[in-house]
């Protein structure tokens, strides 16, 4: 695609995005990612949020979710502002309409001209500093221009053989996207990875970026991925996880030395839909990695050792599926979690499960605020 979709669909006269359509109408696709970040005037997020709310008046209100402070969380220092991170599999439009078979979700709940407002409303409500998305198949015509206008830098990596391409009238391949707020971070390095298993390339990808936090001068490594789906592929997911961890360790080592990488001194956040329950081997690989990773959402449990009961809940022809598949991993020796967005209750989700008129995806968004831990030399 070489032009941006108006927020309200092809027949809508969007108040905010007419200039985006002009900016992209003649730009070759390969130039869009290079040019957009710096060539667009910034949009007022509150104004855009109001546009979303107006466009969603026919739909039920999005259920409120509380931000929860974990027990024992240490208040941050004033000079160390929190970093808000959002992780979300937003459901590829082509898959939602053409392949996933959500038998209890009305078809009109999935139409893109409205569903995109629901996705944007969720993002705009929390305005993360770092946004990690999976199943993005409207990157160039929707998410990149909109997020660029809100002051974000975006990076996208498509799956080599996206299942979206098997569906008629698709919008191109789906993949992972990583956005960060340009006012908060500067970009030092990017790696786009195709994950391997047993030395063979697979269809799953990851993006890794080394950032510098402008207010503190501290470095932060951020990564996003989406591992192989479906039961029966546990060994492949485990091999993909091992490959990903090895590549993360190599990138951190190159940017900070082997000793620092092993001790976790360069803070690391890894977000993704791992398509794996906590009982799977790939989860155990991450939780026991030399990188010192912890799962943020375990902090919501009373024992701080238990993941949420679900991050996705759907009904397909094969039956009802309630699973915990999505995670925000962080290095606990260099980052602390200040607060997390709670998980919607079964009542809030509703009897027809996800997606629905008020939830745009079959996955729940995860969000946490993290802070840099004080380094020993900074305390002296």
C-alpha cells in the first residue's frame, strides 16, 4: 500500500489524518519508514482519543482496568521517571475475518474501520513509552503514520510466509512492530531477526533495539517476538526461544561487554506472544536464562510466582480455549516494576469471550511501568 487509510475508513473525512494521506500518497513503500518519523507534525493524543471515542459510540464501553502496585514495590526517585511498556497481540485483520473462526464473535465486530479505533483507543488511553505489537498487518497504512504523528519511532518486521497472504483481499503480511517515544529514547542499534530452530530458519521473527533513555542517559535493550502457534509445536518453540536468547545475549555483549551481559547490567525487556503456557520448555528457558529474566505479570499473584490465569480467551469451532501465552520479561537486577495493568475478569470479558464489540483482539493487552534500579557507582 502507498497511501494511508483514513481513521474512519475509506468513506470518512478524518479530521486528523488528511495530511497523512497526502504525505504518503506519492512515497515509495521502502522510503516510508525512513521518512515518516521526522516529516510529520505531531498530533494531540487527547484529540485523537476523542475521535476514537466518538467513532465508537455505537459500541459498548471498554471495561475499566486498574493499575495495580505490586506488594513491596519501592517508590522511584524523582530523577528516575517510570518507563511504560505495552505488549499486545492485536489480531491480524486478515486472520480475524478470514481464518481464525471466532464462532461467537459477530462479523461486524471485526470490521476494520471500527476495530482500528478500538485498538488505537487502548493505546492512547495508556500512552506507553514502548509499544510491542504482534500480528500487525496494517503497519504502513495505519499504525506507522498514526504512531509517527504521535511522536513515536516505529520498526516493523513481517513474517517470511505470513498466513495472511493466503486470504483474499489481505493487506499484506503480518509481523511484529516495535514503537518507542522519540522524546524519551534515542535509537543506538536495531537487529531484525529471523528465528531458527535446529539450525533451520523458521517463519517467526523478532526485533531487538538498543535504546538510550534521554532523561537518565541509561541504556535499555528492548525486544519483541511472536513464536510458533498451536499445540504439537512445543519443541520448535523451545528451539526458537533458545536461538532468540542466544542472539539477545550476543547483542547485549556487543554493546556492553560479556561480563556485563552475563550479569544483566544492561537492562533488558522482552515482550511477546510466546504461544506457550508457563509449563512449556520455552517458558522455562526464559525464566532460567543467564540474562536474569523475570516475568512481570507474576507480580500480580499473591506468591509472586504465578502467571495470570489467561491472556487470551476465545471460542473456535474446536472449542473454548483459555490460555496464558503473552509475557513481559525484564531483568530484575537492573529494572524494578512499579505497577501493572490488571487482567479483565471473566464477567468483563463476557460469555462470548474474545474478540468482541468492546475487545478488538483475542489477546489482552499487558502493560507495566518499570524503573531503572540504581547502579552501585551512582549511589556513591
